C-alpha cells in the first residue's frame, strides 16, 4: 500500500495521551506515514513511540497497545523525603524542587524505546541535512536557566552536547516535568521543565517560512475546537502545578489557534471530560479517549484538501514563542 507523508505535532495533555493515539491510528489507517514527529509532554511520549515504531518497521497499530499498558499511577514516584507522612510532599518541594521524581517515566520509556532499537537521537537519524530534517523526532522543553524553549535535539549543540548521543527518554522526561509537581531535569548546568510552560502545541515547528513545504504538517490537540473552556477543580500540588502551566500556555497557544489556517490543519480530539491529572484513569475512560481520537481523525480526513489549504493559506503562519 502506498503511503502519503505528513509531519505531525502532538499537543500535551497529561494522562489523556491515548486520545492522540486514536487520531494517529486514523491517519495511519488512511495510508499516512510520518517522516517527522514532534510533541510536548504527553505529546512527546506519543511522538517518541511513533518515531521508534517507524524506525523499527513495526506497525503503527502497536502504539495503542503500548499506551494502554502504561500504569499512570506509577508516575507519582516520591523520593525518600516525600514518603514522610503528611509533610513529605512539602519537604520534597523544598529540597528537590518537586513533589515527585519523574524517574519512573524515564525508566519506562527507556525500556519501551530500547525494545524498538531506539536509545539516543542518533538512532532516529533520517540521513538528511540540515538539522531541521536530520532527525525524525523533536520534543520541546522549557529551559528556566536561559528562559527559552528548547527544541531537542536541534538545540543540544548550544549546550555543548552531541545530539546523536543524547537519550530520547531523557528528553521526553524533561518535556513532561511539570514544575513543582515533578523535579526538573538538569542538563549541562541548565534546568529543564515541561515544554508546555512556553508552548503546549508548537504546530509551527516544521514550517518553512522561506519555501513551500514538501508535505503538510498536521497537529493533534486534546481539546474541542476553540470556544469557552470547561472548568476543572484545582486540588493539591499536582493539580495546582498543572493548572498553572495550562493557564500560562493558554495565553500563548490560544492566541493563534483561532487562526483559520491553523484550524484547517489541526485534529481536535474531544478530551475535556477527563482531567489531565487523573492518574486513576479507568479502562473505560481510555477506550473513550481513543475512540474520540479515532473518530476525530477520520472526520478531519473527510474534509482535508492540501491543494485547497495551500491556495487559502500559502506558507503556514509563523507562531511567536513565548519567552519568560
């Protein structure tokens, strides 16, 4: 079966990442392949697995199987101080800058990706140049030290690091390190946290303002189309940390999501009924999120027309990145 290339950008969304998988499956079933994938936080987890499955020549249908096997409750891995009754969480925040370590996520991904033959970004080389085309995966994190968005592996040389030797699981860990909830990731003297702090939906990442793209970029968002957002209660440090990030990033991402050309190339997965920090996600909720993503992807493809998109939008709009 012939395949159609499209670059893919996945939004963050906590435990709701299985909704992204449904949309990816809809695209894969329609004959699309993904030369380059990018993501933030939960989107980075999905993007890394998509890139690894393709590199290993595995069917994309395995993605849902892998994501359904993840036990999100294990993500809340306290350090020794954090296990102290009542006051442990507060002490961890003071001593380690986070209530939870986040080590479980990195260990889990290192194993899943390693089984597919992917350990470092060197395993995801495309054979193309320059850097914008050199790797099949890009994940984003927020550098609190330099107050800028980090595009991994593109920006690693500016830290004195060899991109091809940097662990993919480490990069995804940084992309998903919610400030105050999870400990930051320290890299080359810098402090990296969740990429959603600066942009949770960097759909412009693969755009070429100087030329017409070789193929389109699709974005997948874990939210309904633009409108009045739902109200979610905020309870405890995890909820507070995520709510703070979502509030910050909404001023950035929502500023351009209403743009008609951005909407044209975005799959909107309805996921607002599930909290992004519901680590006790049930099998029924997972199935509902996946089905919602699958349906949203199929509906998107019914109206997608690349020639019409280029005629209406020309070069994709450039999105400014929020600075701290």
